[in-house]
């Protein structure tokens, strides 16, 4: 029901790396080359790493996240207002979807707006390309990434409605949704088994039980 937002942002960034696609928006295109040029001219201001722009590991989520902050778009604006407009819009849409899930200080209304803006934008962008006779397969994000973003926006809003109706007293914390939190839990549990690189479910339950007893013992002492 909930696409992992960190993996989704990684796929969003990876669309900029695809040399077979030209992400056309109006008179300009969203391109990684703009980010490379800004990195070379505003390296300290962007706070980007070299591997963020000359990407070797496409699965590096942290590198994808470092492209999204407003400071990167501000440097793009200073570098060339007109030429980089599409790239700035593209990065902002990624930030909107990330913030909808990751920010823990938003109201439900603010979170809904953050999640729905990318949905509306992507639908309009795709429709505009078709009206202007562009090939969507070569001038738009991949169909999988498009569907993931659309589903993410709908899922978050539907989840908020479910919580409001059935769990009104429970905190709505979408930053805990997705498989990433499970991976973090498994990583922490696995560190107690030095000789193992993985832990089966039954072993995980046993470890959690022993840790709970240990914490209760410390609390009593």
C-alpha cells in the first residue's frame, strides 16, 4: 500500500541519469548536467558531494536526498534562471513527495498538499507532452516511476483518512511507513549476532524477548 518513499526518491533521481530520456518541460529540459555545472561553480553552497553528481551507485539513497534541499535549487537559479527552470521544478517535485512522508512537523492539511502537488503536476506534465505530440516514452519519466509517485500521493491521503476514522487517538506518522523501518530494525537486531549476516523470524523473536527481559532487569535495578 505504501511505496517506500526513500526508494521512490532514489528512482526519481535516477530518471535524471537515464540518457535515453529527455525530460521536456515547456521550452526547457530537466537535466543532470545543470546540477553538475552548479556543483562545479557553487560547490560549498550546494553541499553536494562529488558522487552525488557523478553517480556511480544508483542505489545510494542519501545521494539522491542531497539533491532535493532548496539550497541546490537556489544555486541553480543563480547560475541560470531560464535554462535551469525545468531542473528546479523537477527537484522541487521530488522534495514535495519526500517531505509529505518524511517531515514530522506538518499538519494533516499541509501533508496532504505536499503529497497531492506532485500527483497533479505529473498528470498535467504527461498530458501536455501528449498534446504537444512528444513521445512520452522518451520525454517523460518511466511508467513505473510515474505510477509509484501517483500511488504514493493517493496512499498517503487515504491513510490519513483511515487513521482519522478508525484510529483517531493514534499518531499519524507516515515517516514510519514502508520497508525501510523494517530494514533498520533487522539491522539493529542482527548486530547482536556477530557470526550471522542474517536472522530468521523465529530467531528475531527470541532476541527481542531476551532484550526486553534485559531492559526490564535494568529498569528494576
